[in-house]
C-alpha cells in the first residue's frame, strides 16, 4: 500500500513591492519573482511618489526600486524610505557609467544590493537574470537594516600613487583576501573606510559585479579609504597598505 504525504510549507512568503516606470519591466519582474513559491508581489508602483503612497497601504518585506523614473526618481524615494520606515531595498539600475555612480550612491543611502539592467532601461531580456533577481530578493529580506549616514569622502591626505609604487616596489608578504557576491558592495563600503593607513598587508578583493561597474566602485572605495584602492590590472605589484579590486567578470591570481 502506498501512502502519500502532502507536505505543506509553513514558511511565510516574502512580500515584495515592485517599483518601475516601465509597464513591461513591472510585469516582467513580477512574473520572475512570483515564479518562486516563496515570493509574493503584493503591489506595484510607477514612480517614487506612487511607491511612497503604496508603502502607507502595504507592508512589504522587500522593495525592488528602479533608479531612473519621472516625478520622483529612485534615489529620492530611497532617501524617504530609509528616513521614515527603513526596509530592505534592491535597486534596479542601467548598465552605464552614470548608472554605476547612481547605484553606489543608493548603496550609501542604505540599499541592500542592486541588479543591473543588462540591455538598457527597458531590458527585454530581463528573464536571463531570473536566478540573480530571486537570489538577491531572498537575501535582502534577512539583511540588517538601519539608518545609514552618507558615505563621506575623507579629507584629502597624501597617498602614494600606484605609479610611484612601481618605482619603489616593496612586494607584500601578507595579504587579506575578500570574496563577496550578494550584499557585498554595501558590506565593503562599511568595512574599507575603517582599515588603517598603515595596513601591513595588501588587500585583494573579488566582488561579483558587471565589468563597467568595478572601476567606478574602486574609485568610490578609494575616495573613502585610508589606503589606496584601485581596479586591479595585469602586472600590478601587490603592495602592503594598498587594495586591488578584481575587474568585473574576472577572478584574481597572485604570482
């Protein structure tokens, strides 16, 4: 005799508010998220103003938030969210240099992570990022959210340039390696500014990130850091007290 047991999940669904000015993107992101049995899109919004109104009516666990929208853009909306009722926000950004700068500004303001639109503002092939979108939304719900002070650029201080370093290279015998993916950018932005100027080791960072985002991210980290940080290049001399961020889509080998 065969006895079948019906297993019913008692895990509560993750409730998501999707914010995007494109009707196509709202529908596509909704379909992607709801393809996972543990995610429910409880509402959608067309811009930042609409999102703030919806947040008064519904209580999502996570918000996916487009950056470029009319009436109220994503960064302005994010500021309101983080100052009134902070909750996990995953940004949706265009894959451009300007989009990279806006994305890192969003992370400074408290966004948990970001998802790049690989083929423009209206990304017709967004379904190719299905696994990434679902993974980041699921990870976001467990993030510790707090009101985050702006990521301040440190006062100018003399830093030895990498060109000078190559002329008087002192190869580092010690290294600190950091490998991160989902949630990594915000974590790095919290950790890096606290590293001492006289760090007795080199810092090697591999962050899963689109290729044209890593240079902008390295520049952002460098501006707030006590040590010099750059996007790594083949042939770089690994120096103590300096950081190297692997380019997008690359890992790092030290010989």
